[in-house]
């Protein structure tokens, strides 16, 4: 087989890469804690939150308030970017991977989301929004059309199927038991190395793990 033919086959078998935003490419839990502390005089710290869904560990009044705040699309405009994750996405894009950004945010958040992606220079080929967006993408994958989902939500383990893998950035709520098909990682540079992708610039590393 020629070099060109081998390169074509390699590109053909490359998985589609699906990147979550909130908690993966953006610091949403930190935004949650800042909002709660400002409104309620609490002292929450993001790395001490033990639930993916922050509202699950709050008193009802605080939980309902938080859900109302983040039901407003403009709230997402101020989610701080995770430069490490974004730099990794840029490296993948330069190498020719198909990049899909997918979020459980509603379609009402599309304008804010697309502006955020453009503002922080997140390369992507498509944006999929909605509670079922990731499930639909996973359902479209298979052994001959593989897909890798980057997501910090343990509930997304249900999307595992032939041709679907999950890479999970380690968080305080990352389960102790990790199923086959899921890779938990601490540094984005290690993810790029696993995919054989090099970055033009060093990937900054920030710790968002639980403290002991």
C-alpha cells in the first residue's frame, strides 16, 4: 500500500471527537460556587463538590435558585474557559480530526454557546445542543464509525457501546468504579500523547481534582 493510501485509511478510521463544554472545556462548577457564595453567603469551593449535579447537595431553596439562574442562557456567556482543554482541542483540529461540540444546554443557548466558542477560539465542525444530543451522536457511531466523547458526567457511561469510548477528566465526583471503555485522565497532554497528537505549544496544566 502506498503512503498516501495508508494515510487515507488512517484518516478514515479516525474517531469523531465529541467535546462537552460545561465542566470539560469550561469551569461551570466554579461558576456555580461563585454564584451561590455571592447570593447565600456560603463558602463553597469547587474542588470540594462531591456531586456532578451541584444542586443535589444543596438545600432545596438554594438548589431551586441555582437552577433558575442557569436556566437563563446569558449565564453561560460568563463561564470561564479551561485553556488546557481548549488547547488540546486546537491540537486535535490541526491534526485533522472531526470536532463536534455537544452540550446538554437547550437550543435557547445556541447563540450564547456559539459566541463563547468563537470568543475562546474553540475549533469545531458542528455544535449539537439538547438533552439527547450526545445520545444521538453515540447512537450514530459503530465499529466502522468510531466516536470518542470527552465528558465529566458519570451519567454518560450509559452511552458506551461498540465504537464509542469516553475520556473523562478527573473531578471530585469521578466514581471509583470505572467501566471498560472509559479512560479517566488528569492532564490533557496525556490525552494528546495517547492519540499520537503533538501540540505546537505546551499544554498548561491546572489541577481540578478533589483535595485530600
